C-alpha cells in the first residue's frame, strides 16, 4: 500500500516538476555554469565563490524541521500538495532555481538508486553517488543526474530525514550551486 502511494506521489511530483521546469526553460535566459564534480566532496566550503548564486538568506520550516541558505535574489514559494509539500526557490527572470518535493516516508534512510528504481522504473539515474550534506555532513544523500522531458538534464539530490523523503531537483548546469545550498542544510529542532 505504501509503495503504491509512494509511486503515485512520485509520478505526480515528476509531472509537476516537468511543468515547472518547462515554464522556466521557456521563459528564462539560459545561464551556463561549469559542472565541477569535486563540489560535492567539498560542498563549497566557501559559498561566496558562486557570486550572485551565493547562499546567504535563510529559509526555515519548523513544521517539517529543516532549513537552508539560498541567494538573496531568489524568491521562495511554498505549495501544499495533496500528497506532499513543495518548496520552489527561483531567481525571477532567470534560469536559476531549484525545487524540493517533500513527502512523509516511513522507511529508514539512506535512499538508494535501487529504492528509487523500485517505484520509478523509468527514472533515468546517471552517475549515482552518495554525498554527505549539511554543515556537519551527517545527512547521507543520493545524488545523480537525470533527464526530464522538456527540461533536459537535471541534478537530483534525494535523502531521508526526520520521517520525510526530500527530492531536490535543479538544472544539471547548476550542480555547483545546489552543492553549496545543500552544504547549508540543517535540522532546526536539534
């Protein structure tokens, strides 16, 4: 039952994400950022290295118990969904942003590519790796590249924390940027 609900939820999320990214891609300027695989090992210890994309503004959600830093020129929108919650962070007028879809999850972490494939057999998972996120690097995340119709290549960061599955999606060319954001990820109630 949970597996079927999770599958339906993830399919709905993917459809929503495709629409979101298609809208951004259609109406925004393409910004190219060189992908640096070492960013995930370092998690950009100096987030100011990203210039305008430097995370410096705090987002906090005490209901779900998480927070992170994001760039001052981004806007945050929260969307309650039937089967989850979405946080959209976007730089208006530019092709810069990310989406976090959050659903209750009763399985222990960490999430694996095999677990993702169990519910989403068609999900393209390229170069799956484990990364430790947060300032104390205690949260184990699955990071991988994927391909979304109408969007192109994406960077995915999936992890389990406090009874929730977090699915972070951004453009593949914003890999270094999302690494710096995930380096600031924290639990608020510790």
